């Protein structure tokens, strides 16, 4: 009887630990999500920003050149 109650108590402790960890993780993810919700990642950069690539439309360029460029560079 005592051994059975000990096993039940251990099971309850593991269940409480698992439930508490799950709730803590859930609210942590909610907190991080709300923290970055107001972050505007598409704002124009401030300071001395430099454009990395240009998308100049060449008159000689055909659609298959552009497609090949897309496949090779993952534009």
C-alpha cells in the first residue's frame, strides 16, 4: 500500500512539474511575441546605409536570363 501511494505521489509530482513547465513556456512565448509585435523591420535604415544589390532593368535582358539569375542566386 505504501509503495503504491509513493508511486502515485511521484506521478503527481511529475505531472505538476510538466504542467508548470508547459505553462511557463507558453507564457514566455506569448511575452516574446508581444515584445516583437511592435518592431518595424521594414522601416528605412538610419545612418550611412548602403544598398547591397540593384535591380536595374536592362533592355538586353530576356526573361530566361532573369529566371536563370533567380535560380542561381535565390533572389
